C-alpha cells in the first residue's frame, strides 16, 4: 500500500510541475533559458507534446492542456485502482 502512496505523491508533484509550465506560458517576457524553466519544460514535454493542437486556440488561450489534465487524471485513477486490487489481492493471499 505504501507503493501506491509514493505513486500518488509522484503524480501530484508532476501535476504541479505541469501547472507551473502552463502558468509560465501565460507570463510575458519569461526567460526560457533559465535553468529552472528549461528543466520544467524538459520534464513535462513528453506529456504535453501529444496533446498540443488538439483544440484550436481561442484567442491566445490553448485549451488542449485541459484535455491533457483530464486524460492524465482519468488514466491515473484507472492505474491506481488496478494497483490497489493487485496489492490487496497479494495482501489477502489471493
């Protein structure tokens, strides 16, 4: 069960890093060569790239991150339930 708690923590941290990435995209004059900004983009790019351009932007706002967050939350919820069933099954000797 501790494995699931650690996975929850990692997923929550990654979610906040994604939020930071999208907040940075709304701030004008961000130095994209700053090491922290580069790290945030490097760590999150593999998740963001497939969702880029799914919905056309409305004005200057890209709504594809909303789809990404929805898919990530639903996907993680499914994975977490499967892991809980597997872990509890082993704990009960099944």
